[in-house]
């Protein structure tokens, strides 16, 4: 029987806590925090705060289009409350870069709730409080899925674990 998933057993390492200051690009700031602490792979477990500007995409169709795939992209000027955010940190395509795969739930005017995959250009308003837990013995990679054409996450044991 073939598994219909990728997986690996690992363990947690350090917990990195940070406050991201006003007027910062959220993805760039999360990446900078992780790089400062030499975090290679991890999980964004907690994030709350406020946003001046939101750029995100959300899944909006079952059959992808050539232009947008499965998603619709939006950019909104705030203010917004960041109610919850979580995601994954993995090595980037170039040295000393990381992939930040980050999803958030936000509230806006009249407390309407929105959510989706955060994109570059999402800017903090007053603060973003962040906790990232280091993932050890696991390789997290992002790449195009040949079956769907979507950018997806693959999980595997680290190379050292495979040879042990």
C-alpha cells in the first residue's frame, strides 16, 4: 500500500519569542527573527497583533485557472486585528534565506473575519507577537506538486536520520 502523505518523526528544540515592531513586512520580519537565531525548520505556533496592510490569498476554486491557480489574491489597507497566525519555517531556495509559509485569521471593519495565506506586503500596525518552535530531525521543503501544480509542503526525515 502506498502512503498518501509525507511524514517524519522529529522532536522540538528551542522556542523563539519575538515582538515585531510597527511598519514591518510580516514575512520578512519572521524570516529575520528565525535567521538571527539560526533556526532552519520550525513551526510558527503563536502570533497575534495588528496589521496596517494585508496581502493574502485564499483558496477560491476547485478547478484551477491558468492565471491564479486555485487562489484569489487580495490586498487591503487596514487597520486589522491579527487574531491568530500559524505556519511553517523551512530552508529557502538560496543560502541564508528561509521560506515562511504563514496563514492568518484577521478581523477588520465591523469585526468581519478573514483568513488566508499571507503574502509579501503585509505590514504590521502596532505589534506582532510571535512564538516559533524549532523542529529537529525533520526536513520541511516547499515545491510544486506535479499532480496539482500547487506549491505544497513536503515533510521527510533529515538526511542524518535516514542513514541512521
